[in-house]
C-alpha cells in the first residue's frame, strides 16, 4: 500500500506561565492509503494534541510529519480534512449552504463541485433536508452533514477527534456505523481519535494505543475482520471481544 503520512520522532510540550507540560514524546507511525487508524489512550494523554500536529495546527518541537513526502506546515494543508466533536454547523445557513461553505471559502464553488456535494447529500440521505436549518436535523444527521462538508474539499486524509462523543449512546452506534460506511465508500484514509475502545475496534483497520502523558506509542494492533462487515456487525462478531480484551489490558497498564 502506498505510504501517505510519516510521523517520525515527534515530541511536543505546551509552555505556559505555570511551566512546561510535555504532551507527546517520540511518536512514530506511518499511515498508508486506505488505512483507518484508530488512536486510543488515557484521557488527557495528548490525543488531541497529536491530531492538531497532524493537521498542521501545531508545529512539532522535535521530529517531523510528512504528507506525501511534503512537510505538514501551518500554512494550510488543503488535503487534510478535520472533524471535531462539535459539528460547527451554522444555524443561519441552510444545510446545503453549510455543506458548501468550505468550497465557498476556498473559492472552489462551481457547478461541478456543487453537483458532487449535492450527490453526496442524496447518497447519504440528507437531500430532502437541504433547505432545512441545522437545528431541524437529528444529532446523527448533523454529523453526516459535517462529514459531507469536510469531504466536499476532497481531502487526502480525514482527521476525526472524538466526533461522536457528544451524541447519546444509541445515536453514537448508528452514526459511527454510517460515518464508517461513508469513509469506506468514498475510499478515504482516516485517523480517528477516541477514548471509546469499542468504537475504535468497530471502525479501525489498525489501533494505536498511546501511553499516559506524555504520550508515546505503547503498541500497534492490526484489526482484521471480514471486509464486508459493517461497524455494527463487527461488534457482534466473535473476534471483537478478543481485540477488546487485548487492548483493554494494554490500556490498563497505565491505570
Ligand atoms: P487528550 O485529547 O488525550 O485528552 P490533550 O491533547 O487535549 O489530551 O491534552 C494533553 C495535555 O496537554 C493535557 O494535560 C492538557 O491539559 C494539556 N494541554 C492541552 N492543550 C493545552 C494548551 N493549549 N496549553 C497548555 N496545556 C495544554
Ligand atoms: Mg481530546
């Protein structure tokens, strides 16, 4: 598989009036095209910090991050899509205007790009809500809309920071399933950060377990399920609990 991203010896500390907080220590991994990496780790270990570095929002103190052989920098990385816990949909815009916003800001809105976004709304069951306001959508539909807005810019890689954690449990299961299916169907590479082990196993092709802060990679576990299984079906398959127990043990080394 083609290598897409290379993270090599990355360390990062926050410097504040109170002193220095080391957040990441010597992180190494590579991302290949089509991977769905799920990063899990204890709360506060540095997961969001790591994603901010991958997105180029923060600069590593040591080490380097390359995307297609080019250094990721703060000057804007259009091939990186970033999705957060809060969907940041604007109430004063319709659903259609929301999903087109990224294209509009980047001056890439034309008949062709608009058409492709409207097609995604159709494929993923939101077309009939295109003139609605975000508040008229369910939590799950809002996350789907947020994902379509991110995909509209055709990113090479999607970074997802606990995108389902604001949803109630039931919704989280179905939205996780939907978002996983959309990412697979669109053939995207994704990195998901989550504190929810089951979510990681139900979606990932590989799990990276981080240590306590300052985070380093504690172990990497490849996840193999039959290609055709959805995230929900994975949860019900016999291998699921074996993966769960293995990763649980790894995480609890730090408790
Ligand atoms: P996680 O996402 O794994 O919960 P974060 O990456 O958000 O962890 O934070 C890692 C550590 O860095 C925490 O101890 C947090 O308090 C600290 N931290 C995060 N952001 C800042 C900041 N802007 N300034 C200072 N410390 C920060
Ligand atoms: Mg976080």
